[in-house]
C-alpha cells in the first residue's frame, strides 16, 4: 500500500486519536509523501476537508506539507462551507413547498448524514441533494407535479417518488420501500419536519452506495464507519435479515469488510459471518478485497474516464471486479441492461 493511501486512511475519521496521529507522524518521518497526490486523492474521494482538519492536529510537528498544497486544502474547506450553506438554503426552500402541500419527505445520503452523523456538515463533499417523497408519482396532481419538477430543476435537487434509484441501483435490488417508510424516524431540520431512515436502513443504503463507488471510495467508507460508531444500539439482526431479503447481503458484507480492513470499523463479532452465505462467491469477494487493499491505489479508484475519441468509453480496472462479484446472476443481468441503457443515452447526448 502506498504511504499516501496509509495516511489518508488514518485521517479519514472524525475520532482522530493519538494512535492515528502517531501513524501520520511516522509516515511523514519515514516515507517520502507526495502531498499533491494526497490532496488530489482526498478531493477526488470527497474527504479533503476532513483530512485537512485532522492534519491540522499534527501541524505542531513539521509534516513537510508544501505551502501550495496547504492553500489548496484551505480553499477546498472554504468552498465546501459555502457550498453546504447554499445547500441548506435550497433545502429550506424545497421543504417550504412540501409543507404547504402537506407532503412527507425523507432525506437521503449526504443530506441525512450531515445532520445526523457528522459533527460538521462541511467535512464531506456531497455531489448533490437526494430525497424522496412519500407520495407516488400518480398521487400528485398535474399542477403540483409541474410545480415540483420546476422547483427541483431550479434548485438542482434530485427527488424520487416513494423510492430512489440510488438505493435500489435502478431496479437492480428489490428494496422494500414500504418497510423503510414504516421504520423511518421523524426529525426536525431548520424548523421543518422531515423523515430519515432508521439506523439499520441507513447503513444498508450507504453500503449499497459504497458498491456504486467500487467499495474503496473514502467518503463511502467513512459514512459506513461513522454510522456504526454513532449508533451503538444498532439492531444487527434486523440489518442481516433485511439485507438477505433485499438480496444485497453480499454487497453489505463487502462494504463492511472493506470499512473494517481500511478504517478499522469495529463490528460485532459474527456479523460478517451471518451476512455471508457458504458459497464460493464470498471466497472470491474476500480474495479481491484483500488484493485490492494491498495493490490498488486510492488515486486509481474511479467510475470511468471518457476517451477523447469515444465519449462513452469506460476505463476498466481491477476495482470494477469487486462490485460485480457481489451481484447475483439475475442482478448482474439487470445491471448490464442498466449500463447499456445509460451508455445509449450518453451516446445520444454527444451525437
């Protein structure tokens, strides 16, 4: 594992202890750290602000961080603070609309985690705002739906009707949204009542999101570890049962395994064994997870790289194998169809 990756794994956490500080100091004293790579990777993985916050705790000792890299980190933090403040304003405007229409809404992913799990919302860079409303599309009047769509487009917010494609991966997974809504908790956000997933469903959803990010994206790993750290009374038996019902237990298993390997996420004894089936699939998953942990660099973990000549060409690397190893055969077929449809839509846009 590259020293830059070791440093990033140590710094990607809220509870930055003296043991983690020692790891950083030892790395900086014994290894040549490429700080441009550290910054680039932290920014790419959505954790630059948190990493810089923890590096500041080591600053009394000269870490050898170049001045220009420090300035990049500072700019990233300042930009993310402004971005999160603007996001809150957008959320308030949208929640005002939902309140006027008496529509129940649930916050997802970063919007929920910033409020419930992270000490500071600007620690993590969230690409967008995701939420779902309790009503289905057909339950809206034509006028209300037009008004909502216009508002969502204006605010650049992604909203699903009763369900969300990031949770079920565009229909690849059979998620019981009725149960998710029934188990959801009502909380207050800036004076408005909103719903958030139960801790068990929240952890399942971030594990699924980690699969979408090829399991080694630092933000996703941190989301998993921080939920586990936050909710000490998490109902693991329920999580295992629901994961198996949704046919995503191999996904949850892999996400928790990688979070444990890389961030030291503490899991109750036996949880991984309960998630695993006694099949060759989990032997393959464990092999590739450990292989990638040793051999792959965090800087190489990405979705795809557009080719200058072929705008829909994908960059294939070993990190792509692990997510596909977690799919069942029928899910693999669904995933391939989703990918084909996405590529066709992308090709149409570039014609």
